[in-house]
C-alpha cells in the first residue's frame, strides 16, 4: 500500500512503521491516523512478521492530534467519532494484537502520541525525549486511553500531569518503569525485535494475553467512558476559547465554563 504520511519497511521478521510528517512534528491528522490503522492491519496479516517497531521521523515521535486538521468548530459528534473510530482503534489494535509492538522515541511525544507510545509492549527512548500533556491547554481532558495506561502502569505517579497537564522527562518515565533510556532507540528496538522474532514466539504471545488480562481487562469500557465524557466538553466555552487561541497562537482566557 502507498502511504503519504508513513514510511513502512519490512526487514526479515520485523516491520518498522515511521510516522513521517516532520513539518508538523508528526502530528496525527485524519489521513495519518487512517494510514497507521492500515499499516497495523497489514502487519497483522503478514504471517512472516512478528514484531512491529513504531517510531517518528526527524527528531520527534508525534505531538498527537493535529488541531489544524479541521478549521471548523469541534462538535460533540466529531470528538466522539474521532476517538471511537480512529484514536481508540490504534491503541486497541496495538494492545490486543497477538504480535509484539515496540516504540522507539526521540524528541517530543505529546497528546495521543504518548498513548500510542506507552500502549506498546516495549518502549525505548533517548534521554532528551520529552512527554507533554497539553490537552488542558485547549480545554480538553487527556484522551486516547492515556489516563488508563499511565495509572495502570505507574499508579498515582502521574496524577498531577493527568489533571493539570504539563511535561515530564524520559528520566522520570524510566524511574517509574515506563521505558528504558538508550542511545539509539530505533537500533536498540530493532535488535530486541529480532531477538523476540527468533525466540519462542507463541509463549511471548500468550504472555501478552496474560498482561492484557491482568492490566487491560476493562480497557474497552474505559475508552467508551472516555469518549462519552470527552465529547461533553465540546459544549464548553473553554474548549472553543482554547482551540481559537491555539490556532491564533495566543494565550487562552479560560472561564471555567
């Protein structure tokens, strides 16, 4: 399949999926999200591949949703649809796959990019990688399962970021067991991918099922709840103000309503 915003390469038993919109810091517009879903589906159907590495181009993994993707108002219907039929599909395909996913991170990882990165089974990052939760800056709550993923993997350690937004370092994420810092994440991820591919893969796949049963046992229910609640914010003044200010590159003036 021809991709415009991804670079997909098969090397022996592994697939490397690179998000390639460097001019937008690999932001996930609708086309890119659809391509990512298709790339994961192709990986799933390929009986020769066992491990996928997801990474980003030119010093950034992904800044998450592209708020310039639409110029109109963001309605309750649009928010719910984008989550249920796009963002949520990506993280569910990664988590529920019988195959193994590895994310290789560098630079900025923000918004839904954080969800995609940490929904993978292994996460490798450079020391300079930064994680930014900025949903609140436009009047939204964190979505794409990020609240579920972070609290399940690290308990209450990220509560402040989930409520208020903010930035944390790769070192902080490593201290809380979310990732491993390496010099060259893509090279290291590929090395681990080959090792997994050459190992007792059926055992690895069943182990992933055990992890999902233990940690992600009600992930679907949470994502449905998230989509419903997030969509209610479409009716708030603060969301409209936040989106307007973001597009005009100004500071938002929230009213809490």
